[in-house]
């Protein structure tokens, strides 16, 4: 096996096993707000919350391991676009050579009354 092949295998392994991925998509007409602290982001598994809110966009995070790391990544991504809540959160588990946890939902800005 030559060095180039070894490097490709190593990079593939690192990408599959060690990467945390988070992303967002601002919906058409959605507004990106100034970043806030991830500690201010609330998580809801339902899309029915007892507050008025404005949809910012879709959001997702995927991480190696359990849900805690994925939750931290989801909150950090939401906070980066000024979302103070993520609603309709869904959990995805992938167990292969490495256990991965994914979370996705709708990033919203809860409006103060």
C-alpha cells in the first residue's frame, strides 16, 4: 500500500469517526438574528409550544457518541443564527463501527409578548 492510499484511508476514518457536523438553512423570508449564548436556546420535541414565534430555518447536528454532544452542537448552531428555541426536534441514531447521534428541527425566535 503506497503512502497516498494510506493517507486517504486515514482521512476517511477520521471523517467518519471523529467529525461533528452541524448546519442550518435559513428559510425563504426567514431572518437571521445576532448570535446569542447556546445556554439561552430551549429545545422542544413538539412544534406546538405555548408562545408566539418566528421561523428562522431548518437546523441539524450530528456527532459521534450519545445525544449530549449532538444536543450541544444543535444549541450552538441555533445560537449562531439567533434562534432562542428549536422546535419539532427529531433524534436519529446510527450504529455501525461507530455510534452517531443526529438531531434536527426548526430553529425559531420566540417573540416576547
